[in-house]
C-alpha cells in the first residue's frame, strides 16, 4: 500500500463542510469520488482539519492509502483536477509519505486567516470571501484584545456546544493582525483549535473594535468560560484554512 499526502485548495461556499454529513455535499466526499474514478478503487481520505460549512482553504491537507502507485505527478494532478474543477476544488500538490503518516495527528501547527472588509460599499469581488463590517473598526483595540487570547488558556467561551474535543484548553501560538487598504487580515496559529473557536474569537474581537464592548467586558466574557457570554460568531465566509505545518 502507498500513502499519499495531497494539498488542497477550495471554495467552501456551496459545501456543508469538510466532513461527511447527511444534509448535503462535503468536500471530503467530493474528493473521494474523484479519486475513485481516477484510481479505480474506493479511497478514504483523512483530512488535517475539519472546516465548517462555508469555510474556505488555501492549504488544506489530507492523506490516503492506495494499492496503485502514482507514477506521474503532473498527470495525476491534471487528471484529478479535471474531475474536481466544476466544484471549485483544486489538488495543488501530492507527495508520497511513510505508511504511518497521518495528516491530522502529525500536524505541528495550523494557521487560519480571517478576512474583514471595513467599508460602506457592498462586496462584489470578495462576496462570500470576507465579512463586510460597515462600522469603523479600531485596529488598536483589535490588537489589544488579541493579545489576551495568545498563550495557553481555557477557551470554553469560544467552544461550540457540539465540539468533541476532550479539553477546552488550547495554546494560541500567535495572532497577527494587519490592515491593507480597507481589508483586515487576522491570522491565528495553534497546534489545534476547538470547533467554532476562531469565528467565536473574531466575533468577540469585533464587539471590542466597534466599541460595543469595553476591554473589561471582553476579558470578563473570555474569563467566564461560559459559551452564553460569547458574542455571535463571525460568519464562515471570511474564514480560510491558511496553512498547516508538519
């Protein structure tokens, strides 16, 4: 058996998320169908991150086992993308790995990027690719709030009720914020995240940056460890799985 790692880019707008669900089409299922057509065998892929409905990826990874050796990398990429192109999914790279490699458990760091466009005009090019916020955001407060979230904490406030993680304690390695024109990019890096954690943190940071919350209220919500104290999560359309380090 051969173990291959694929790097995947996708527009998640029309999918129910990465993982199989009964109520719609998943990214995982779509890729597996394409691999079955190409490799003439049923393939099960293991994703490095389980993105939610509407979340996109520049750099998702997954590995799969197959009896068939991939002899020509370029031919494989051209063929698999022929089946995937109409779904706005692209396999951008493939690498042979050791048999024990697992794309989920061997990941050392995951980085998500959240994009906010802060202006009055509606989105056209960036529709379904960013969160449009018309109220002026205070970047200084955004950065100040982000600093409280870095490090090892109990992130229960930002955890979805359906989250299956064994513990709410996670370590945020870094949060980097930059503004280019009217677009704000927020990058969160950690070994792993809770379900809805990033979008929930962005929702609370937004409340702080539009002066709906004070720093005191922001800290109180975070330290309460109570989901009910969380602001509404930011919409999925602005979230991208940016990179995964191995």
